[in-house]
C-alpha cells in the first residue's frame, strides 16, 4: 500500500493571514492546502518541542512571507529547511525542497485543523485511534518509501512505564537537558500564545 502523492493541482483563490507569536512574521496564503499532516519524526519533534508537528502543505507560489525570518538547519545539504521568526523564534514553516512546497505550522492559522495522514508513525510519542493512513516514513515524493503500516501496537503505555533519567536536546543539539524522575503532570495546551510560538 502507498499513500496518495502530493498534488500540485489548481486551487481556488482564497486568502488568509497567519502571524508568528510576536507578529513580526506575516504569511499571506492563497488557496487551500494540498495536504494536512501530523509528522511524528524526531527532527520535527525536536524542532517544535512537541509530540508531533501538525502542518498544512501549500505550494510556494501560494505563500507570501514578510518580516524577519531565520533558517534553522543542521546542514546545508538537508532537503527540509525550517524557518522561525528572527525576533521571537516562533516556528513558522518547513521548506520542502523536493516538492517546491511549504509545510506551514498549523497553529499559526486561526482555523480548525484536521489531518489527512500521519508521517513517521513508528516514531510517535502518542497513539492515535483514527482511520487515517499511517506512514512508516514519508510519501514517495518527499523521499520516503510511501509504505503504510498496519501494526497498531500501542506505545504510550511503554513510554509511561519507563523510569529514570531522560536526556533531551534541541533540534541542532546545542542545548541539552537532563530530566530526573517522572513529570508532575503532562498536558497539551491549545491557547493562542502556545500555538503561535510552537506552531
């Protein structure tokens, strides 16, 4: 089985505005997204600082970017370049070099989000009980295998059962954190402030 490829078809002319946490970066987006995904890969998680990256795919021609931005990459050879605000460092988008598209962080848009598929599902930190396609890695057009996984082995219980020290780091590895003991509580915050900063 393989996931449906990314389509660069015609889109209706609609326009929406998205801004980062501080408002310095402004995106003007025309048309509708061609794909909506939840990516569970380690790179997306370490860049975002969350359990997964909710993103909407738009052609580059659909997006106008204004304001000071910085590119965050591990190396110049990477096919995905991540963009943050140059002032508040809020997460903005991923530049998907292979398909000429942007994956815009869904939290920047003031609209309901729903996903079409999961990417890198075996790397997940949370289980999802839905009927969406769950890819082993990425679609073929993004350099992945396009392979869907059918194994719904649950991971959440395994993660909760782990104890001891936890080592974490940021996307580039410059900042490292060691956490001792279990958290007092865990939550997913949906407030506008968190959505605009984390994306």
